[in-house]
C-alpha cells in the first residue's frame, strides 16, 4: 500500500507499507529503555501500551530505472533466544 510520495530532484520516491506485525511490549524492541521512559511517548503506543510497528520499503524511480530499497529489520536484540 502506498503511504507516501516525494520528488527529490529527478527521483520519484514512493514509501510502501509491506507489513504490520502484531503489537509488542516496547521493551522487547527496545530492551535498554525502561517502561516508565515510554510515558511521554504514549501517542506512539496502543491503548494497551504496546508498540505497533509499521514496516515498509521504498521504490525509487529515476530516468535510468527503478529500485526497490528494503533495509529489513535485522535479527533484533534477542536473536540468540
């Protein structure tokens, strides 16, 4: 789903939403941040206090071609579990 579009010089950049995982406790994604530290940022959490990530990628179109840029989310802080 297209979520944004911008023109940068001769480039057309499209932000594309490609996944919306289930909400998680924010300390799972950010284990070094104490739960109380999220209080000023409640607007970014669900009513249950969970973090709802939106994952996406970019499609960049230039006069020379089109590229899909998806950096991924990596293994995460607890990849050894």
